[in-house]
């Protein structure tokens, strides 16, 4: 019953669209209040099924991901219509929202940020919108992204609807809010660091123009096949992970940071990402999925990792994720008693040593 009780993204979008259709077209605040309430109720339903045992851990994340995608699509349409009425639309009007991180990997939790990147395909340097107050294409897309982020972070009595993180865009904090797909590809080929290619493994286009979304996926695959620096890959990935442990882990003596300590979630993710990047040049099929569970299934099937080791990692990963969900619902810290996961941490550490210290 639990899995049937969660609507699909398409059903959610249709329901939201119908409900918003009853509101006055220019009453943006009323629309956003309604969207935020829809999100709160949607997450509450997922939590009820989760706590009641009606949803396995991966279905919890699938459901929370579907809620987020439906709301991103809806707020994008609200913002686009508002801007188009004032400025007209660019030519071509191709725009897409790219999900990274937990959202890109279908692994959203109750309190997860949305890691987003934005691309467009209107590359003419002198192109302008066709409305009463014409804007340059780049200006239009930048205004649209600012408005979209503003709407996604809409403040309710329970806090912001979502926290949005855009630091994974090309050039990070110093980069443009939105770039053309051509500029995105050029950056990924010529300037991106290894950790940015790791992040690209979990990226997928979730909202916007269908053609642009398909082109983004081709760019993603081509970049990960052709431009990864495999001669230094093992050292690059291990060095970045060690830096993260040093800077981010909060465990301390006798404590275990579920995400950042050695043997935790991030170690599993880095092992998987390294193996995929290592082998993608000779076997592009390993790039098919963006979530850790299916990635592990696939790289075991393709011979990148021992199937028994992959199953062990999956079991530990699911256990960790289940604990994360419970802690998030209880607003509790993910730093636990260090003895609680000794066996699981040993499994991850042993495989880390086999992959990175051989």
C-alpha cells in the first residue's frame, strides 16, 4: 500500500497545475504559498509512510526527489511566464535545470539542499527577447534563474521551501548564474577539476526544453569518456577525499560522522565514482545511471568491481541512508557512537584500501 500512496512526478505536476489554475494569474505570492504547502504535505505523507514501515529507504528518496522535481518544474513555469509577459522570450527559448548531488542521484533526504546548475542554448551574441521590453538573451536567462531561485527558497512559517546551492556551476562562486551549453562543455573539457567530473557523474537534466536536456546528456557522457585525467585520477580522488575528511568530519574520539568519517557514506561514493571514471574511457556503458545503488549494480555487471564487494557496499550504504533519514526526521546529529557501525566501517575501509592503497 505504501508504494502506491506516493504520486508520480507527473501526477504531482498535473495536480499542482490544476490547483494553481484556480488562483488569479498575477497573484504570485498566493501561488508560491500554495506550492510551499503542497511540498510540506507531500513530504509529510512520505514521512508517515517511512516511519510506519511502508516505504523502503530507496523509495523514500525517490518520493522526495519526485516532490522536488515537481516543484522545480512548477516554479520554473511560474517564473518563466512572469518574465515572458514583461520581456518576451529569447530565440531559441531553450533552457534547462540540471540536478547535481542528492537530487541528481535520486537520493534526496528530508533536509537536503538542491544542488542546481542552469544552462541555455540561445548563443547569438546580439540576440534579444521579442517582448515590449526587450532584453539580451543572457540577461533574460539570468533574470529567470534569479527569480526561480527566489521562488524555490520562498520563506514559509516553517522556513524556506528549499535551500538551493549553485556552487557547482562552471567556475563556482565566480561563475555566471546560467551559461550556454556550449560554454558549459568548454569549461568541462578545458578547466574542470577531477572533483567536478566526479560531480558530473550524478548530474541529470530534470526540467526544461527536451532537446536541450538530451544534448546535455550527450555532453555529459562525452566529457566523462574523453576528458577525465586518468593518469592522475587515483591520486586526485584519494587526495580530495582526505581533504574532505580533514575539513568536514565532525566525529572525534569515540564518535563516528556517518557521512564524512573514514568508512562512511562519502567513502562509498568516492569508491564508486573513481571506478566509474577509471573505466568510462574504455566502457562508456558504466555512465548510464546517476544513483549509487544502480551504479554499483552496473559496475559489478561490467566487471569493474567484484560482485560480492558491490553487494556488501550496497548493504552498508542502505543501512547508513536509513539511519540518515531517521536522524533527519528527528532533527538529530549524524555523529554517532563510534562503536555502532564498527563492522560496516571495516567493510568500507577494507575496500577503500584495496582500491586506493594498492
